[in-house]
C-alpha cells in the first residue's frame, strides 16, 4: 500500500497562481536507496529522477531536504497548462506512487470603489488595492496615474503603501517556537490547501521540531493555499484638479485593476 511508503497524502491538492511558484509535496517515510521520480500524468512526461531533471523545461526542479525524505517538485513561472495531476513514484518493487493535483489560479487586483470615484477638491484621496486569489505576495506593486508611475512621486503629493512583504524563512534554532507559514486550517485539503500533516506525518515530537527547523532553514515555503487578502494603499492628502484621471494598481504576477477619479471643484 503506497501510504506505507509516503507521508504525503494521496490526491493532495495544491494551488498556485499563474506566474508564481508551485511546490508539489512528496515525503518518503521509508529509509531506502530507491529513486524518487516525478511524472506529469497529462502526457506521462518524466520530469525528474532523483535530483536530476529529465524535462527540457527548466522550470521543473526537485526541492530535496536531506535526511527528511522530502522530494518536492518545484515549478517556477507557473502556466495554465501546468494544471493537472502529477505522480511521485518510488522505485521499489512493485512501484509505489502518490498523486498530487495542481490547480492554477489567476491572482487579481481590485480597487475599492471602481470603476469611478468622485471626490471634492481639497479632500484626502485614499485608494485601496486588494490582492485576491493570490498564493504568494507580490515582489512589488506599481501605482500609475495616467501613464506615469507614482510610487515615489512625493513632490506631487503621492504616497504608496506596499502589500505585506513575502514571508521569510526563520533563522531560529530547533528550540524556537517559530514556524514556517504552511496552511494548517481544516481537516482535509479539498480547498486546495497543503496541510501541515502532509509534511510532518510519521515523525515523533522531537523529530517534528527538528523537521520544522530544517524547513525554516531551507526556505521550504509551499505556496499552496490562497492567502488572506492583502491591501496596498495610495494616498493624496490634498487633492487638486491635476490629480484627476485614471489610476492603475499593478502588482507583479497579478492582473492589474484601474479606477477613474473625478475631482469636483
């Protein structure tokens, strides 16, 4: 039975946003010299064997944590066509497998009050851009007034607050209580979340603590669940007629959003 060999649950579901990074988990419980391979089921393409990539597509890599049995498949710059079923194989006899399903979503920006906002001259303008359906925080967000980027245009009254930064791996020791931000809510993964139990099953309490520390050190941050909405804010303390026009919020790897501001005199 495959679950005797793997800590990863069969038919685990992982969600990743287009343009982002996907990490498909595969944790082997058994101490064995057998090779771990990844196969894309759509076309039965052999992607990796051990630490070697067999695909000509350089976006596919193995993320291995030594002594922890982790053989995650990392897919960079995720595309729509990456969605589907993947098989993690262990080359014992007979071959044992677990399947991981990848769902690809479009992260979108949404400006509160769009498509039009009317404001009195001299008032304070506050535009909130919310990040939705994202599995990772953007590396940057650019705000545009008409065609000009205004993130650093304080001279004309613009002030921009970025989205919450990307979580970073902790440098704490095994005795620390800090943890990697892995989805842990719910009792199953039907919502597209990678459960913490998929990564820690089969470990004792002491092993799990060491395991968590190793995850933190390796930067193993699986972008596998939809993040809570984050907000970037553009503020103008005193609006003038020159501030009227179209505004666009454009985060990285995210569909941008626009709003038209009308200044009333």
